[in-house]
């Protein structure tokens, strides 16, 4: 890859991961174009230029990638309640449109942000990039389809494609785990099952490092990489680390998985015809069941990836941000 300042494009720059990446690229001296919908806020940042539009606006995609050296596709419809068709339109069809726009603009490299969710619950601990695809919900299925498209496009040549599969991303700026922290703080958190299922987090700064390496490394082209933190661990230890960051005792209550899963199924069936959001989801219960243990050995060998932030330090920083922003009481 060429060195020095470049023109780069980022989708999803108004979200947690995309914004962290765009800021890092701009801080490194690159000119960054960020795709943003008209109703979305893009924090003003030197070196980041707003390109108004969305993933289903072909003209906006063409404007975004024109003259860009590398395009990072981070945006996705992430686990919000939606139909399978909506997930496919945003996560799969828009990826196709963006790759085609990159080819027309003669972009050098396209970096696609996927997810370890394409592997579902893995059989072996740790698993690597060769683990079979086994998506379990419409989000994971749409991401798997987009990956398969990118893998096929790699064989065409003319556009270098890199796939990044992040583990569970966390850090300051993210609120997906906020409910867990609030429940632990109040002494309300409980496990569903024995808490032995493995979980693999990755701190946002480490993930951003991997994205930068995927742009700079010649060895990255035509490859997929799992990006995780320093280690995976049983869910009970993950929750225990969150409790330490809050200076609370770790949760001890365990409820049986089977009956709660059956109850969730009934609740979903009752709420669906009424247009209500069910308070209990089978998908959310799978958080306690799925094995997500991976190795980033390939990224370490080919990219020089080295995760730096362990879970205790990452959670300390995350809780500090929650408190500073008022999402959690200071004590």
C-alpha cells in the first residue's frame, strides 16, 4: 500500500465503531469522507468531511468513494428490531452497491466490517477464520451473505478486499452493555444458565488499530481476520470483571435456561400480533448460551496486530465514561 496521507472513506462514522475509526484516521493525517444521513449528527472534527446520504443512495455512495484510496464499510443495521428484508437491504444489498461503486471509482482497497456472529456458536475453543458459517438470526444471516459476496469479489481482482470480523466491541462511547452495568450496580443482574459459555470482547482502540493495519498491510488483501482482545473468558468471569469496575460484588443468582427460553418464546408470540416489543427475547437469552471463543492468531501473524487493553482496564475506562456522561451515577 502507498504511504503518507490519503483520501479515505468511511461508512457508519456516526456510530460507535465508525466514529472511532474516522477520528483515528483523521488524527493520522488522512482526509476522511464520512457518509452521514441528513438526520444524523456527525461531530465536527478536523480532517473529516461529511458526505450526506445513506447506504441506499447510489449517488451518495458514488460521491463518497470518488478519488478515495481505501473505503471502510462499517455501517450496518445492528440487531434493532426489523424484518429480514430490512436487514438484507441495509447489510447485504448496500454492501453490493458500495463494492460496485468502488470498482467504478477505481478504489484500491475495500475493508468490510463483518462480525464473529457469522460463525454463530462455535464448537471449538478457540476457533479461527476457518470455522464454518452458522448465523443464528437475521442480522448474522445478512452479514454472512455480505461476506460471501465480498469473498467472491476477491477472486475478480481489480479491487483489494479485506474482511474484518470483530469480536464483541466495547469501550467509551458504546452503550450496548450499559444495561448489564446498571443491573450489576443495582444488584439485579442474574445469569441464565451456568455462565460457562465463553465470551470474547475487544476494546475499541484495539479494533481501530486492526482496521488501520488492514489498510496498511500488503498481506491483508484477499483475507479475512478475526479481531479479538487479549483473551476470551467464561461469561461469569466477564460479568465479574464488570462488577469489579463498579466496585460491586459479582452476581451469584443463576436461573435455568430451558424454562426461560420457553417463556421468551411465549412472550414473543403474544407480543408480535399486538405490535409490542417483547420484554423477553430468545435472541437475548442466547447471550448466555453461545460459545464465542476465538483466536486472532492470523491477524497477529499477517498484520502484526497486538491487542493492548485487557478487560479490567477496558471496563475501568468504560465505567469512567458512563459516569462522566451521566449514564451511571458516580458512585
